[in-house]
C-alpha cells in the first residue's frame, strides 16, 4: 500500500522526526510505502499533491492540530498521538491498513467525504500546561544555542587576542561602541567584541520569546504582542525567566479572554490589530512593572546568590538533582525544566569567569549525554539482552549521546521503561554530581563533545561522562538480566 502521514509534537523537535522515521521504517519492513510530512519547529515541506492523490490512506500522528488537514479529504485515516507512532509504529501502521481495507469494503456512496478522525479525549489541565510551556521553550532554544555559542567563541578568541585568561574579562569590559565605530577587521580583539555583543543580543530575546510563545500557544496570534511585551517587561525589572513564565501565561489568558468578547460588527475588524494588543499589553505591563516584577526579581536575585554560595555537599547534591532530571524522561518536561534552568542562568549579567551558573550548565549537559551513550555501550557489551532493532538503534545512539541529544535513548525506554529509566536516572545523577565536584564549567548551552574546547576542566568533563555511563551501563545490564526471557541475537537461518 501507499500511505501518507503527518507527524507533529508540542515542541516540534525530537518526537516529530522520530515518529516520522519510525513509521517509514515500519512501512519498509512490511513492504509498504510511507511518505511523511513533518510539521516541526523548522517548518514543514508539504507533501506533493500527487503523492496524496496516489495514497491509499493517511496517518495523523500529532499532538497539535494538523495544518491544512483538508488536503487529505476522502482518505481513510487513523489519528493517534505522536508518542504512539514512536513507541508502536507497527501497530499504528496496522490500524491504518485496517482502515483502508474497511473503506474499500464500503460502497462508494457511503464513504465519508472528509478524512475521518477518531475522537480523542480532551487533554488534561496538566497536559495543556505542558504543551504551552514546551511551545515557549522550543522557540527559545535556537536563540539559546546561537547566543551561547557565539559568547563562548568570543571568550575563546579573547584569550588569544589578549594573551591569557584575562581576555574573558577584557572583552566584557571593552568599549563596544568605540570599537564598532572604528572597527579593524584585522584585530582579533575587535572580532571578539563583535561575537560577544551579537551573542548577548541573541540572549536578550530569551525571555520575550519564551513569554511570547507561551502566550501564543494559549491564545494563538492575539497572545503574541502582550506575551512579548510582558517578557520584555520581565527583563527590564530583572525578573528573568520566572517573570517570563508568569507573563507568558497571564498574557495568553488575558488575550484569549478579550478575543472572546462579543462586540459590534463594526468593531470586529479592529479587534485583532488594535483592541486586543492594546488592552492586553496594558494589563500585562501593569502586572509586571507595578505588581509582580519586584517580588519575582527579588526571588531571582536570591536564587543567584544561593547558587554563588553553594559549596561542598550542597553543590554535589544540586549536580545530582539536575543530572537525575536530565536522565529521567529523556527530553520530556522534567528534562526541559532542568535544561531551561541551566541555559537561563547563562543569560545572567555580570557573571564572573568561575560563576556557578557555568558549572550548572555543564552538569545539565553532561547529565543529558549519559543515557544514549550508556545504552549504546550496553548493546555492545551484552548484545543478547537487546533485540536486533535495539542493537541498530544503539549504533545511532553513540552519535546522539555525544551530541547531547537525550532522545537517542527513547527507543530503549519505550521497549523497557522502568529498567532503562531507572538506570538512566541513576547514571545521570552520578555524572551531575561528579561534574559539580570537579568544577567542570561550560559557557555554551549545547553541543556535547563538539564544544569540548569551550569547557573549563576538559579532563573533568570526560571523567564525569565516563562515570555516569559506566554506572548506567552496569545497572541496565543487571536489571535486564532479571528478566525471565532475554532477546537472543539473531542467528543465520540455514537454507
């Protein structure tokens, strides 16, 4: 059969593409042709209308509304969550084939003229909050990556330009306006300042983007203006990402409420361009600038002071906690909370070269690398404990783990949740604690081993990863050996 599919997850990053790959591989294994449109964070390339016209059925594996769903009108369809396509692609494919066969047995006059969608239960309150939060975080991450790596490169170049570690201080204190006015393309010092200021500008959008897209997820386009204004107000009063979270949710609900007002026909045309942005921005501005901004800013200052004062057992405990959060749900909401805590700390102004925020970022990233690497190693050390598909996934997990993509361990967790998650959580906690204990620091928010030149104490970086990977590997092997039946290595079949 020829099937088409659309995949989409709340963040538009990992699960969108993992679901697409899983469906394509399941189709290939069963002799079917599956063509997938991924509606992810980098946009989507719509399926060719000729491909849709030639398809026998369609699979919607999406947690968000499918864009331009009418294109698939008349095709037998199955409608599932994106995680089902990741975890059970063969079953989803079987359901789609059954829907096609059922439609073929139905007289043409009785067939529906639009793609049917199985009724899906309304998302719970907690699920909706997670979707809204993940929408903001997913739009913020590209700014984090671009800004953080530019700043890290600036510090590296500054050490060369000024001839020592003091370059990180010199580039921060440089008169940027004067340098830009008389820019010398042959000066490494000038280039270091350009990189630093560009990265800082990118970082300046973190809170407004977080706030704006949380509001957008709640209220659609009417939420963008008050969300961005609220995020900017949070940055102005020093409320940081906590303020951005508050204004994002508040702006979304205020804009949604105003957009549902019953107004005269003559006013409807100016509601989205004048009334909603004006009133909602006014409400959010007053909320943050006058009422909540100072208390939240005080909380952020207290958090910064607490981080700076951590020593001994406290800093080890923080590292273990952050590592465990990174390893617990492998790219899910708990993982993203820890990651957001780390990256927003990098945006704190006036950080010293040995600031605790850089150590926090290192512990977060290292903790997120452990699970894929450990599972990849386990498939090599004890291949008989894993299926053939898992062993193939293990080959890809080496690169995914080294690149700080925690989702590389999800196929293993889907097949054996409690053993894999327990091993991942414990190993990642060990890595976080070791990283903190050895004083590993990181000024880049992403990259894994590829940003090793930007790491403070590279040897500690490697030791922390190895410690956690060793613990996770041993633990997952021991736990899997408790199963009554192990998955044997496939033996060649005699002719």
